[in-house]
C-alpha cells in the first residue's frame, strides 16, 4: 500500500507568492515522523522541515511551514514568498516507529515546483 | 562542519561488472542509510548501518551489499551489474539518537550508469 501520496506532479508559482505542496500519508503506527526534502537538479536531497506525530503545533523553519492535520493524515508544505532558487523537486517522506526504531524513510513520488520571475 | 560526502559522483560501468560506492557521514553521525533513486521506482531504501552492523534492509536482491567501518564511513557494493541498476544512489547520515526528531542528511549522490 502506498504510504506517502503526492498527487501534484508539477506546480508553477510566481516569485514572491506563497505555494502549498500537498502530502497525505498512511500508517497504523502511533509514532511517526514526517519530513520534507528539496532536490535541486544537482541531485542532493536537502532537508527542509520535520513534524513529529505527537507535536501539538505545526512546524516552521524560516519560509517553510508544515500544515499538519493528523486526523486527515495530511502534512502539506507551505513555502511563503517563493524565490527563484526554490525551483526543484520536493519530496514528502515518513519514518515509522520513531521510538528507537528503523531509520528507513518512505518517500512520495515527489512534485516539481517551478518559480517564475 | 562538513556534510555527507559521496564518492565518486559519477560512474559508468558495463553489465556484469561490480561497483563500490563510498559515503562519509557528517562528523559525529553513526548511522548511514543508502537509497536508490530511479525515474520509475522513485526513492527506495536499500539498507542502514549503525555501529558497523546492518540494522535494516530494504527489498533488494543480495547483489546489493554494504558495510560500515569503525569511523562510520560506509561502502555499498553492487555485484553483477544489470541495466536496471542505473540510478542515483544517495547516502544519508544521522545521529540515530532514538528520539523522534532524528534527521537524515543526504549527500549529493553517486550517479551510476550501466551500459
């Protein structure tokens, strides 16, 4: 069963606008972590933001925030004030059994964001 | 502080050969995980090493193996290469502190082409 779903294959946004990237997940484990990574054309996966399953508040890191809706099993990434350098592939990922368990990350298929000047 | 370093960045091999990829983790990180990225299958977990022991393994054939050294550096080996092994191989390191917020940091990857 697919555990991470990213349904938007690609999005276009104007520079300085905000954009939301969708991610839904599926797990029966009560303890899990959700991650967003950015992958520019160079290939390196860059960590953006983390949300734990027990976190009461949505995570924020600079221009990135995570809209975590646990009941709906969604973890959408919001990028405020888009910049040209934000153009990249974005991946949502999940790690189950975070209490000393596996390091294995399960990734979604990713989505391509293009920021236009 | 240096990031995760993967060498080489690019490799071209022919079918049937074997290949070894190297990964040096962030200083202080003792866990190293490997992932394969292909256009068709996306990002898939290969295995994780911690304290020189394989802790977890993904669903890959035995041709894919790895090891970790006492300084936490890790190598991944693929024997009897097949065309389908052409991929970007990413290595990630983490503290594996046991807490929830245990972030994996990735290297730039090794792009393997099998001809």
